[in-house]
C-alpha cells in the first residue's frame, strides 16, 4: 500500500470513528426534519386571545367597514389620541389604535395605526384589506354602471402557465422554474457549506500537527506533498461519507413520515389518479392538485445528471480550496494567525454564493456563464444553473478548467507546504510565502 493511501486511511478512520462525527451524522437528519415539522406545526397554532382595536374615525365613514373576526375586535371611540394613550385602567386596554383623519378615497395616507409595540403584519394586512376593498367598491359605484363589480371580477384572470421541455427524441416533460431554482440553490449551498467546513478542518489539522510536532516524525517517513494530499483526500472521503449518510437517513425519515400520513389510503386509487394527472387529465378533487404538479415537475428533472455532477463539483471545489487551506495551515504556528491568510481564500466562496443567487434569475447571462467557468466560483454557480439545462460543452469546459486549476493550486500549495511545515517561531508574510514559491 502506498504512503498516500496509508495517510488517507489514517485521516478517514480517525475522523469517522469519533463520537462527534457519529452523533452529528445520525442526529442532523432527525433534528432537520424535526425542526421543519415543529415550524410547520407552530405555524398552524393561532393565538386564542381576541385583540381589541380602538378606532377613532373623524370622518364617520368607516364604522361598518371594519368587521370583527376571531382574532380582532374593533370598537369606535370619540376620544382623542392623547386621552386614550393616558388611560391606564384595564377596560381601556387595547392592542392598537386606528386613527382616520380624512376620506381615504381622496387621501390614501389618512389612516394611521398607533401601538406601544410594533404592529404585526397580520393586523396591518387585515385592516388594510378591509379599507382597500371598501374604497374599491366606492370607486366602482361612482361610475354608475350596472353590474360593474361583477364584470370586473369576471375579467380578473390568474394564468397558470405550464412549462414544457422538448427532448432530442421528441418527448415532452413538464418542468418548473421554481423547483429548478430551489434544487439549484440547495445543492449550491451544500457545496458551499462543505467547502467551508471541511476545508477549515484540513487547515486546523495541519496547524495542530505542526504545533504538536507530530509532523516532524511523519515527514521523516513520507514526503510533504504526500502528507498534504493524503490529508486532503482523506477528509474529502469523510465529507462524502457524511453527506451520503445524511441523504439516506433523511430519505428514510421522510419515507417513514409519508407512510404514516398515507396509511389507510387507497393506493390503487392514488396511483390511478397520478397516471391521469401525468396524461394531462383532470383528477377527482380528492387529490391535491398542487402536489400532483410538484410530482410532475420533479419527474421532468434529470436527477442522475444533477447528482453525478454534484459529486464532481463537490470534489473539485473541495480539492481546489482544501489545498490552499493546507498551505495556509503549514505557514503559521497557531490557528489565530490563520485568519489573515484564510480571508482571501474565503472571499471568492462568499462571492460565489451571491453570484449564484443573481445567476438564478438569468442562468444564461454573462454573470452566470463566466462565474461557472472561473474555478473558484464554478462549483457553486454551476450547481445553480444545472437544473436549467446547461449545454454539455459548457459543463465539459467548466469541469476541465476546474481540474486544471486544482492541479495548479496543488502544485503551488505543495511548494508552500513543504517549506512552511517545518518552520517555527517566525511571523510569515505574503512576501515570505512568495519567496517559498521560487525555491
């Protein structure tokens, strides 16, 4: 077995067998699904307390407009704002004060809401909706056209536009720009997260071994470049293992949750309705139409390509940055000194996230194209573009540039690593590291 293989095995086994790795790997999917479920559950719980809203209407036009509901109760008052604010007894306790000074049809800024704390969005939206609806009805009635309101309502249309992709063999698949955006951003964020986390682990591991003088013993048996590559590849395998475990565990948990909710349903009927939906026919109202649209859109994505290229860009981006993190770790004596050297490495990663967000709006634009070619941003930006069907030649060119860049950065990092790994007690500058490259 080669020396690099031994180092890879050591790095992989020591990290995978740690209790922290095992706990994080198994608990993260559970916590993620549990957190999402908790947010959804808490979002469905409403406050049972009915909040009192005092209305001071100087115009007297809106006493019948503001209607009570299960959350808010409106009460008219003839007192001034100062009088209501100065009242301290329990009977005058109210959530907010609505003050209307003029006809809102003539002055849309004549309504003001006062409160001791920030007015919540639900209350503001509800009151604004009632007043806006009333003003619209007033304006329509002013035209004196019979049935004008009904004609306007009938003229309002919400177009639900479908997107169909043509394949080279003539098949048609329904797609979804929203779903493509979500998948692209999720995969890009995962790559960003793993590059930062595991790249930092490489740097931290190199610094610790250098500080503990363990590296001096290891260098006597292996070359510095072999030690650096073994550490980088070993930690990469740790990251892939953890990611695959998260995918499988999350899938198993979601499958168990969905099986619990679908228990007792007529699966033959559900399958038949899904087939009808895929053929463009109208299913019975029992099936959630929105859910069926999502399933159809998912079927239109090439997940084999997305997953395979995710692994390629994950490894390429990680190896590119990890070699630079390893070089930084070898050049310093403690983790505190790594900040001044690691910041220039982090800036392209942060820029890539913002470039990916803007590229999602225009996946074929100049920003998206060039950032998917530049190796320091391509692993993140290209993952945002992939669900939007990037041309094959662009993918091939991007991967080729990424591989060549990894080879180049590894060569540069290796020269810094072999010099800095045995250097102690000296403050390293950028000028000093440039000299190392010329040795």
